């Protein structure tokens, strides 16, 4: 009762004999059991505590769980629940052993075990994930989030078969995972009270509960994630259809090494290679610039310092063509790549060169030259 630590798990030796003060269970009017939240004096960690007083022995038994572990983001909750269930099972067993050896009273052990289970229920009630405890296929307990997911009250679920909450297609999957005691996450389809279906991710662990081996499972509704995945799949499918069907030659290039990731049919026709061959090549096999110059231009395109280029590309036939390339970065499947639209400007460049030659010839001619249009209007003298 004076706050002296007589035993602690873990780090018993480090904290034995230290003093704890100012806790709710140390006041005279404190109830025999209860719970509270505070920052621990021994290690500075904020925890949610549950306690049970044994006034005839002048002992207080306290079990705590740190607040960050309780309130961790839902993507970490499944790992937390698995670990918490295992730790609670182990902690309960160690606590029971300690009480049995110290107090030798089975009634006290049962009371402390009940308090531990109540703490476990309070902890699971805080998580946004659904928690189910089942013995075989019989539901033993559920948390409020699980009831909300499936549209039931808790009393409607206790004692039922958990397979009643699964679609026919998912029953064999879940039962198989339970039978082999699988602890890795997997997907199945849940069946709500109104008979509507929803996708869910399940992660389970076998533990001891009320003295019996049971299975604790965390259930996450992944409807939003599935909708996002479907939207992404549809978006990528639309992009692929636009890419493949475009009449302008297009290439997708890895800016790190210049590897050609994909090409559309127009590019295959222009360069004279089939798609599999193009995807084995790098842009250096096509662009006649040296490797250093190619890397420099790709970096400019990747950093959006430049989007318009004039290159000379080599076709499968060996012919060199003048091309105008519009290139820039896009993100595909989480990776930055370069898209390139290729326009053949060989004919235009040839005409431009011939035009420049003609202009120079006219300007250097010793004879006076006048050019008119079909209407007789003077356009050049």
C-alpha cells in the first residue's frame, strides 16, 4: 500500500524496490478494482492501467498497456492485435503463476484472471477493427466494431457459428485457414445481417482465453481499398487502350537506364520491330547520340527542364530518320517513367534544307530576281 514495487514484468530487477505514488488505487476511498490512464513514474510511458486491490495482503496488482500501442493507426492494428493477444495470453499465464505461488489461493487467481479479461475487452473496444474470439466455429466474444461491421448486436452473435457470417464462396477459405492456424493476413467476403456482402481482410492468432485455447481474429473492411484498386485498374486499362490505339508512335522509357518498357503498334510499324524485340532494346539502340548525351537529355525530360527534342533515330532497316520527340515524366504503378511521342520530320527537314539552299542561291545570284504569286503580287525581290 505504500507504493513500493515488489514485482514487475518485464524488467523486474530494474524496478524492484522503487516507489510509485499519486495513483487512484492508493487513495483511501479507492474501489477494489478499476482502471485509469497516467504517465508511469518508473519509465515515463503513458499507459492505460487496470488494478485489483488485496487489502488483506496490502498488495495492489496493476496491469498496463501503453496508449500509443492501443491507439496505433488501423493499418498497424492487425499486427498490434496479434501481438497484444499473444502478450495478454503470456502475461495472464505469468500473472497466474505468480499469484499461485505467492498467495496460494485459487479464488484470488480467478478474480485477477477475470480482471485481465475485462482489460482485454476494454482494449479491443478501442480499436476500429472488428475483433472476434471463437472456439472452433462457435463465436465466444466480439467487440463493438465487429458488430457494426456485420450489422448485429453482440448478444445476437455470441454462440453462433462464425461461418454464418461468410459467403458460401469464402467458408472453405476461412475454415481452412483456421484449421492450419494460419497467422498471415488473407482476404475473404463477409455477409452482413441484411445479406449484403463486403470484402474483408482477416488476421488471426491462436491464444488462451478463459483457460481454453481459442482463436482471436482481426477483421478489416477493405471495401474502400477494393474500390480504389478497381478505379486504378480501370484507369490503367483506359490508359493502355489509348496508348495502344494511338496513331502516333509512342514509347515508355525507364529514365534510369533507357530501357524501353513499352511501345504502341504505331511505334512498332515506324521502327520496323515487333513489340517483344522493342521491349528488349534501350533507347540507345535507336537514338544515334552517344550514351552520355542520351542520359543528359533523359534527365532534362525527367526533371521537366525540357519537353521538346530533335533527334535522329535508326530504324530496323538501318535508315536514319529525323524525328521530333515530345517527352515528359509520368507515374505508372508507383514508378516515374518517361513517355515519348515521336513525329517523323524527315521530309520536312529535307524540304527546309532545300529551301535554305534555294534562298542562299537566290541571294548570291548576280541576276536580279523577282518572285510573284499567281495574282501577280510581288512576294520577293
